[in-house]
C-alpha cells in the first residue's frame, strides 16, 4: 500500500510539473490530405524540450533527416534511412529544419520549433535551399506568428 502511494504521488508530481514528455507522430507521405505531393504531415510542430518526434514511413521511399545548417547550435543532428521509422528526442530549444533527402528538391521539408522560439535566426533560411523547399519552409515559419 505504501509503495503504491509513493508511486501515485510521484506520477502526480510529474504530471503537475509537465515533466512527462510527449511523443508526436509525423507521417512521411507521397500525397498529403490537401493533395500536396511529397509531404511530412504535419509539416510544422511546436514541441517542448524533451519531447520525442516519431517519423513514420507511411509511404515507401522516404527518410527524415536534420538539415545541418538549420539545426540549433549544440543540438544533435540525425539521419534516418530510407523506409525507416525513426524517433528523436529534442532537448535543445530552437528551430529545426527537416528534409526527406530523396524528395528535398520537391519540397519535402518540415519545421519543428522546440521550446519558446521568439525569432527566426538570420541564417535559418540562408544557403542553398531548393525553391519548392523554400516555399514550404516560409509557410511553416508563418505558423510561429513572428
């Protein structure tokens, strides 16, 4: 009885402080709900530090990987294999640019905002980004309302 009570109090404390991390699922798709081709759904996520994102290879031929130039300083980059489900835990606050390597030029990208993002870093959209990917990144950043 005593052990059960301690566990109950510990779980209640974790829930009350928000210390239980969430897992967010992202589908890698050939065609999205709105008819767009080669998409991550959702294309934008706002998550808390410590949350996990699971990329599900719903359709074959996709991967999820961090774009190094669009990864916050100090954060670990990741690279999933084609047709692989991959889970990443995001601890470093900031904006993360994610791509599907085979379909990057077609605009298969997403943005993940971790924590309180108050501005888009100047260099976030710098560099060589294919036009279709740039268009989608700009739309995703608008989700931040900055």
